[in-house]
């Protein structure tokens, strides 16, 4: 079953948010990542949405996220990071339903 990490970020400044996004785009997605989105939701806030093929791959990504944030702490001031995770119940890619989300 496809699973996801949804991570809410709050930065000190809009410039830090944009810099973080630029750095992440250079670093690329975490291992076994299927879909990765980083969405700006406010001047200094964003949500990262990442899907993985299974819980094991998602758990590995958790540690990569922690390491990435720690390594970037000297370059960016991230005020708050709030991770959430769970199964993907419905996933459309290019308008086509991904049936892998329905399996247990």
C-alpha cells in the first residue's frame, strides 16, 4: 500500500522558504520516493507531500528528513517542522487512478 509523509514547515522569512525549496530541488527526492511536492501555503509556510511504496520506505525517508533538516540548520532558519504520515487512500496520476493505493 502506498503511504505518505505530509510535513508542515514554518520559516522565519519568505527568502528562507524559497532558499529551502531551491536547496531541496538540487538535493533531489529521498530514496524510493514516488511523488514529492513542496507547496508554499503562505509567505513563510509550506507543506511537503511525499509518497512511498510501503511503510518501510517511508520510515527510511523519516530519517533522511531529520538528517536533511539538521544539515540545513546552518543555512536556513526553520521555525517549526510538523511531520504527519499515513496510508494513501486515493491517488490519481495524470487523471488515472493508481490502484496500488487500495491494497493492504
